[in-house]
C-alpha cells in the first residue's frame, strides 16, 4: 500500500516553521484583534487559523484519498464524474392537484431539468386520502395530493417514464406509492425492469427527525426490506431506499450527527435485508443517500467526502461486500431549507448558490436547489426557475466541473474530512454499544442529541455568536414578494369528488379479493412469499386508495405515537 506523503524530516521542518509563524501571528493579533473570540463551523467545530501538512501527517494517499471511482471513493464514485455527465438536476415539485404538478414537471423539463422529484401533501405523507376528516384543509398545500392510481396517471401524463428518473419523497406509505407508480407505468406500456428512480422509504429517520409516523419500528423495517427485495428481483434500476440525512439536519443536527445517524440507518437496512436472506452484493448497489448541504461551505464538502469513505469501509469490512458497486455511497443533495430566512428573502438566492456549490465540490450525483420563497410556501414558477438556473450556471459557466474533486490535498479539507470521519465513527460505536438504531430510538438517544444541538445553535444565534444576515446582523425591513404561490381552496373539493367517484366505479369483488391477499401477506411472516409489493400492485389496480392500504397496515401492524421526550 501507499506510504505517507511527506518524510519525517520534511514534517519536522514544517512544524518548526509553523511555530515561528504562530508566534508572529499572535503578535499581530495584539495589534489587530481578530473579528471573533472563537472561529467555528455552523456545527460548532472549532477551526484553527492555518492548516499545514502537519494536520494530515498520517495521511496515506492510496488508503485515504486515492482516485475517483476507486476504493475508498473519497474523491467520487465515478472515475469521470462531471467531465462525462453532470449531476441530475432534480427540482422538488408538488402542488395542488396531480394536473397542477404535471404542469410544473413539464415546465421544469422544458427549462432543462433532467430528473423529476415529487413532493406530496401532508395527508398523502401520513397515509390519508383527501376525503378523510384528518386531511381537511391540507390538500395540495405542501405537495401534491395522490389518493388513487388515477391520480398517479394524471401526475405523470405525457412523460416518458423509461427515459426520465423519478424521485418520490414518501416514507410510511412508500410501498403503496411505488406500487401505484409501477402499475401506472405498466398501464402506459412501460416495463418495470426499465424504470429508474428512487423512493425515499427511510422509516428510521422518521422516528429520529421528520415524524411522519404511522407504524412501529419493526413492521416499518419489514416493509422497507420488502421493497428492497422486490426491487432487487423486479425493478433493478430503482433505488428502493434514499437513506436521508436531510431531515435529521433540518431538525437541528450537526453535520457529524447527520453523517453518523444516517450512515447507521444505512447499516440497519443492510443488516435487516441480510437477515431476510439477501446477498449484500445483490442489493447494496441500489441503496442511495440524501444529504443536506448547509451554509458552512467547507464543512459540507468534508462531510460528503467522509461519507463515501466511511460507507466504503463499512461495506467492505463489516458486511464483506465484494462488488465495488456495493461500496459506493451515491447521494442526492438538497440545499438547506433551515438556512432560508423570511427576512430579506432574496438573500436566499445567495445562500442556495453557495450550498449548491458545496454539494458539487462534494461530489453529489443529483441536486435540488431551494427556491427563495420556500420559507413561505411551495415555490412559485418565477422562484423555481431561478433555483434551476443556479445549478445550470454553476454547471455550464463557472468551470467547477472541469476538475474532479479539486479540493483534494487541501490541508484544511483533508483534515476536516478526517475529523468528520473520526467523530462520526465515535457515534457509530456508541450506537453499536446501545444495540443498534432501533434500540437507540426507543431510548430517545438520537432525538435528544439532535435537540441539544439545535438548542445550542439557537443560543449562539441569539447571542450573536453565529451570524444570519438580515436577521441578527444588518436587519432591515422585509421586502414583500410579489409571486408567493397560493393554492386554490377549490382544489380540495374537486379532489374529494374525484376520489369518491373513483371508489364508486371500481369492481368491488376484485377490490375485496386484492385487499384480502394484501392482508394475508401482511399477517404472514416476512418472506418473499409474503412480500407485500405484488399484492399492493394488484390492490391499486383493483381500485384501492392510498388510505385503504395504509388503514390495512395500521390494523395489522398497529400504530406508533411519538413519545415526545424533552
């Protein structure tokens, strides 16, 4: 293997000269005091004034950095990266009715988007149809309302589902929405083996952070493994889980917590799939990840580089994967919603641009850029076009795609990458000692770690130790936006009528037979013979709505209520 990059004699000289420089630096400080008492990242990692080869003195190029597309993949998962193919520009879209969102999809495609990403409204996320009393007033407000296979047909009308990849941000009902997607695609003449895309389907991060909760942890994991197993056999181009740090970070986690808890969620899905009897090299290559790109530029780049190295080593050493593809941590990135401000909303364009650049330099495979008005509502066409153009300008005009991993070898970036890895692995060891992620969730461990981090950050903002321009420094009158999107209340009435008509028109005998088979599989022990996906596809074809399938889940598996620990 490779050797250290610098000799001991060279390192000794650098350390001697660093001490001399530091003495001069401290003298200068006395004449011109530093701007801050303490320099630290957004996650509060203290940052030294200067980094040298001494900070990466034990770095082994071959084992720690290497080449793009080669283990441990620190520099990227493809050998060519963006010189051959740009990341997928996948703007999050979902508003009002299926027809409304379909129009937005076509608008984005016409303006250069290269992948679809679907946001669902809150009733859909929670497993309720629009006609449920629990759903009233929410139809289409934070995404699109999808109750039936007919809605799915309208959502993707006139879009070639074998040519475009689709991401769906859905979790407890993920298996049902995926069944609708597959059934609709096949009804349109497409083959399931040629469909490409992602369902988020990350139940563990719901218990930790996002809290769109439905079932207890064990049956939730069983359904995730069912989708992994079905995808491996039937839909090989599909990423059946998007293991999501994004929402963990939005809940207030530090970068290290986001990295560690997300990686451990991935460990759990691998373990559960292997318990089902799946070979790691058959399914691991289709697991994907989802990172938050926050405002601290170098911290985010280091996090993404560290994530690839940690995952590669875990897959090789812990799970004995042999196929290099199983060791690849491929990820989507979204710029940080929690960094956006209602005050001076046009500042959000600058924040998003910086965060997007960090994601690109961190080696993302796909990217969503937040719109300047997302702090108010679902993005307007005007704002979403600016967000898409942000990616396109970065890709086509700035030259950042010319060189793969251009920050490799930076003393600061490599040292920060190492520190991210070390601190994340400390969390991973702690979770191992606790008996795994489910046991940790039941003890509220990740939830309280995140809550403490969020509280600490908020204190820093209120004390002025962390700066948010336009909020706690240089505040001004907030300009009103002229193009904030509003959802017509008639959307809900029309959706309720459409869902009722759909139910009334179905073949009741076929519907009941399909639901009975779904129940039989849910009640049986986890196995390929009891995999829910084939039964779900038949159920939605027979007219079952999302809520009817979810209600069956709730009846068989029980429901989960967050304990709300403080």
